């Protein structure tokens, strides 16, 4: 999921309502583009937890017959598999979702993520560079002469397709095109 702040696609960046066609509109400070991105995740409902309980019970029922024949590793494996699944689901529910923030303001592009990494480059030479090996794969990069970085890693494929032209338009407005 993403949220776009301080960007009006209907009018050029820097243009105000008081002076729509004034030559001074291009010298006004540009409002920053702030793109907040977050991994979309949902928590397990009560019904889903009941479903996992039923699956665990079925694992135990199906492991009774091999246990009676002397194959004691089968019920141990069933218990271990359910315990690992439960621990993985609990860990996932408690961990915070991945987040990214892309900010375009004052001629700079600033990218920060939930791990605390901050990357900052001048926006003039910045270009959006989508890469993908197929129609179901898309990675978004911002490249400049000073370096490159990937953004939108926490977005779905459809959201990446929606975000790429928005960032491209904001960079073009920042360059004055």
C-alpha cells in the first residue's frame, strides 16, 4: 500500500491558485513529493487459527497408526511441523511490516526504509528505471550519475506499476520539463 502526499497532478508543481499563469510561479518553492510505502499484510483471523488447529489435530490423528506400528518419528515430525508453523506465524504477526519513504524536495531525492538506511541524491540527474525479467516481475530503480537504488520493494506488482509514472512525473517537474 502506498500514500502520496503534497502532490497535485492537475497543475504543475510550483503553480499557485493566485497566479496560475504568472512567470513568477516557476520560482515559487515546490511542494515536496512524499511517497509513503508499506508492505500490505493482514493478520490471521479467528477462523484461520481454528483452521490451523484442525490441521494440527488431523496431523496427530494420521500419525497414530504409524506410531502403533513402532514408527515413533512420524508423530514427532507431525508435532515439530505444527510447532514450526505456529512459531513462524506468530513471529510474522509480531514483526513490523516493511516501510519505505521516498521524498522529493528542494532538488534532492531522499529514500529511507524501515531498517534505518537513508540515501540522498540530487534530483536533477535522477531517472526512474524499471527492470523486469517478465510480465510478472518488476523492480523499480532510481538511477543518477552519482548512484542508484531500488525503491518500492514492499509494494505489490500492481502498486509498482501505478507508482512508477507518478515518480517519473514528479522528477520531470523537478527538472522543469
